[in-house]
C-alpha cells in the first residue's frame, strides 16, 4: 500500500523534533504490520497555501499520486492564519468569504486532479483551532470546516475530523502555545503547528481512515 500525504508546514513536520516524529511518518509506522506493508511519501512545504499545493500536485505530484492507494489532503491553516493576522493589523473584519471562495476553488481542483490521475481514496483533514480563546478564530474555522465537509461530500471524499482531536487540548498539543489568542502570532512566531504529542495524536486518529478497505 502506498500512502501520499499532501499539505503545508504541518504535513512537512515543522516544529516536530524530527521528520520521523511528523504525523505522516508516524502514521506509516502505525499501519505497518506483517499483514499490511505501507510505503509513505510526502508532498508538502512550509508556507504552502492551497494554491501552492495545487501547483505542486499539477507539476510534481502525478508520479506519486498515480501509484498511491490512499492520499491525504491537509491544507489551509497557514492561509487562514495569515488572513487573521492581516485583519488584526489592518483592524478590518476577517474576509472569510473571499478567503473561502479561493480555497474552495483550489481544493476542488486538487480533488479533481487526484481522481483523474489515480484510483486512490482521498482523505481530507479539517483544520483545528490553534487560537481557541479568540471568538473570530472559533467562528471562521467553524465556517471553514463546514465548507470542507460540504465539498468533500460532493466529491465522495472522506473527512478526517482533525479539529475534534485537538478540541480542548490545544495547550498540550501545539508547539509554542501561549494564550490561545490570535494576538499570540504577532510576537513573530506562529504557534500553530503540532508538537510531537500533537503529531502522535494526528497519526493515531488518521491511521484508521487510511486502512485498506476489506
């Protein structure tokens, strides 16, 4: 079984103590057994938006994806954080509608490209909230995840509810967690990535979704 993880800095493993402790590698280790041999690949980079991931899928992802049995897609967290920071700095409301429209278009095209180029099952991860003490983050991420669920349903894509695995536990699972407010990100460090425990939580939650169907 070949598993390919598509994403941004989280999938790349930023702020994990090593790449071996990032969730794609941990998930492969969890799935590997005498009865199930899994090879894992990662197409992800820190700072990638949904547009950047789409570009990578088109120009670099085809060989990986075409041989994959299952592909996970986890993208949008950095886009959302940047939009939130821009709203704080400009003191203007978060332009969720504009952001969601662009994201929906890119994610739709990513799903379409995967389906055209392979028979892989697709698992799409929702976004957890690294700023649970900011009402604007709660509202915008909930809206964002509703859109992911609606889009996934229309493409027959399975949703992995990553946000539920982090809910109420962010302080222990996010690297550099401070007060759980968007303003924390203004210090120069974006406290949005999982720490080693966070990556383990993702791997444990995600593994059952990747298991080969009987």
